[in-house]
């Protein structure tokens, strides 16, 4: 089940809302006076629907997730219980989490590579559980934060299960630190502002996914799938630029929907994107893109290894090697990670030291060119197709352009315009304009509410219209 699905929008969510409101009434009305502030009923409903949400696509793997949660529950208790064995409990928990991730995500890849070099071993055909990379990293962050004393241990299994399995961020992030929502598991309030902002944020994400990403996928698929025989140079450029925009609106749209749903329930997830395509360097790009993953590697790997203090170049390359590995068990992801790792490392010694002397437009063009090249590496897990793509991309094609390129540009003209505009901080600009032309007061509130309501209704109607009859609507990052 995905968020941008008619069943999710008009069956799952309404059912969840009804049960959640009923549980809220029970929490406030039927419990004893001493327990009236309890969230137990609502938390149970959230856990129940989260398990249904996850089990909808692959029922078997819900038991794997439950096992992982129970393992981390015991490890957390072991860390908090004794100073003598707390490091052992942490190490065992980390080994368990990484072992499960390695088995389901990398065992087949490793076995196949051993066979390729002449070592005959069985190659298991193990289906990848959806979201395992996300909930494994959340589990690891929980154990490390408890060990460091940065977060309290969770002594109720059901509440730890709530943190790891919460359906808004379960299958494609953002990677939510336990400390971010630990207090809100037991004590949260939902104001009218939370509801309105949460719903609006969810619908913004829905529009990004359905109106923009899904339409851009038709262009990228047209030029990047298949054998690529006869592909024109302009076609390669158009295809990879479409994918560059598609993956941004797809993943940031999912994050917006997750943040919006969490806000409606009183949870405040951290931002995961900050207009990455407005960057002025690749280093800046990765401060803005998938922020929760970057901060995870920074806080739990890069800094403990020495960060900028010692072995900086090695630390950077290792982090980016693992960043590539995290995205998938394929050599193109490893190459993609190392590609950005080398650029980030070189920028630290060159560009970032003279950046203020270079015109911003040149820095921006430089960054766009490099991350578009990176998405070309990311897209193709078949190196033969990758080689064909880059051969055409660099002008090696027999033709520069063709009819399909002109059609993709002019038939989707307004889609290109909208995609470029919404890569920019348009919401911030509008908010600043409201604040400038309409000082705080009744008129500002009325105009703001009216604008958001009309925009929300328009996005919902357009998204539903596009989803009716849609045959392919997956989120890209659910496969990681």
C-alpha cells in the first residue's frame, strides 16, 4: 500500500480516522481520572493500522519487523539495566540489526559476485522486505542514543513498536530519531493549526507525487528504458533531466505526506528536504537532500570515526561507499556513492575555500551538471545500458535530436515549467509576501486560510482524477 493510492486515500485513512477518534474518546472519557491524559487507546490504534499497512503488500515480513522490534526492545533494556554489560547489549543489538539487513538485502548480491569470480556458492533468491533499510536504521539510532544517554529507554514493547512501525514513515522515511518523538509517544496534543498544516502538507506531497513525479516518469521511461538503441543525444539529456525532477518530487512528496500525517497526530518529524536543486555545490546539495540519512551517517559513523579531525578523506569515502550500499545491492549504487564521495572530498580542499569569489550562477550550473550526471549512474543497474546512455549523453549518438524529443518538450511544456518552479522555495516566498503585504490580523488569516483551502481542494481533485485508471504508481524509495 502506498500513500498515493485511491484505496489508501478513501478507505484506509477514513477507517483509521474513525478508529483513532473513537480511541481518543475512550482515552478521555472511559478511563479513570488519573489516566485521562493517557494515549494508550490512540497508540494501540496507530500500531494496529501500521501493521495492517505494512502487511498489506507482504504479510510474511510483518513478522520479521516484529522480531526486529522485539530484539531491539531487549537490547535497549540490556543497555539501560547494567553498566557492566551495556556495551555487550549494544554490540549484540547492532550485530542483530545489521545481520538481518545484510541477509535480506546483500546476501544474494555477495553470492552472485563470488560466483562471477569463480567461487561457486548458492545464490539465494530472497525478496527484499519493503522499508527494511529505513526501520533498521531507526532501530540502530534508538540503541545508540540510549547507550549514549541521549534518549530514554523504552520499557513498553508496544511503544517501541509504535516508534518503529508508525505507518507514515515506515516504508520510505524520513529516518526519524527516537529522541525526536520519544516524548510525543506518551504526551502529545493536536491543535487546529496542527490539523490544518498537516492536511495541507500531506496534499502538497500528494500533488508532488501524482501531478508531477508520475507525469515526469512517463518522459524518463520513454527515453531511459529498453535497449537504448537509436537513442539521440537530446533524448538522453531530456530523459535524465526528467528523472532528476521525478526522483525529487517522488521522494520529497513522500516525505511531505509523512510529515503531514505525523503532524495531524501530534508528531513532529524533522524536515527531509530543503530545496536541494537550489544548491551551490555538491556539498550543499547533500545538506539539503535526504537530510535524515545524511545526519544518520554523520552522527553515527563520520564523527565517531574522527570526522574532520583525523583521516578525513578516508572517513568521507567510507561514508559515501556505505551511502551507496544503503541504496541498493548493486554496483551502480556503490559507484554512485563513491562518485559523490570523491566530489565532496575534493570540494573541501578546493571549491569551498574559494566559493565566495565565484558567481552564484556558475556554482549553481556546476552543481546541476554534476548531480544530473550522478542520477545517470544511479538509474542504470546494468552497466551495458549505462555505457550506452553515457555514450549518447556525451554526443556519441548518430542523431542529436528527433521527433520524440520535440514531443516530450512541447507536449509536456507546462509540466516542465511547473516542475522547475516547484523545485524552488515557492512556499517560503509566498509566506514572505503574505507577511509583507498583509500584516498580522484578521484579513491575513482569512486570505491565508482561503488560499490554502482552494489550493488543497484543487490538488486533491486533480490528483484523484489522475489516479483513476493509473496502472503504475510506486514510490521510488520504497525499494530501498
